[in-house]
C-alpha cells in the first residue's frame, strides 16, 4: 500500500513537471520570468575590478596576503598582488584627480619622486588609469606591457 502511494506521488509529480514543460514550450506559461539582474559596469577601479580584468586578460592573479603596501611618496595605502609571478602594488584613489596629484610628482622612468632614489627589487613600471595607480615590478618586459595595456585600456580617454 505504501509503495503504491509512493508510485502515485511520483506519477503526479512527473505529470506536473511534464505539464509545466509543455506549457512553457508552447508559450502559455502563466509564470512571469524575471531576467537575471544585470551587474552595472563600475566607473572607477576597485581591487576586485583590477583582479578581474587581469584574469580576463589571461594572467594569473593571486593575493599576496599582505594587508597593505605603503610608499612614503603616495597618499594612500596600496595592496600587493602577484600577477603571473610578478609583484603588482595597486593603489586605489577616491577619484582620478587625487591619483593625478600623486602620480604627477613621480618620475615615470625611475618610479620615484625627483628627490628620492628607490632600489626596487625588479624593474618598476608605473601604470596610471582613472583612479588607479599601480607599480608593477618585473624583469619580464612582455608581461609588463601586457599588464599596462590591460590596466590603461579602460580609462584611456580620461587620462
């Protein structure tokens, strides 16, 4: 008796599913389908957006685990990421103007203020894009160019 009730319940469930599929297939469904929420494209850099764009560009991005990176010549604390084995110091400013105030004081070749000498662990590459300032430390020039192109492309018209 119990087995018959279970079969009957399964049969009813199957019929309900079949009916639901049939009505959906014919377009007679009374259910309103809600579209998946569309995520807004951010207008400013966030650490998550940096990691996403680099990853989408085919690079391997990992968090270094460091809480923050500080450079005395910058007004904001940064975050240390590893990008395909290289070091990337990422500084997110409240707006592009605040970033520009810091980046304008830095020699882009030496990646240091005019009055300072820094002994970087690898060749430094300065990247400025919108509210983002990044210092990429790598000896691999191809990787440096790739990271720069990915990060500068988003705000190319605004800098």
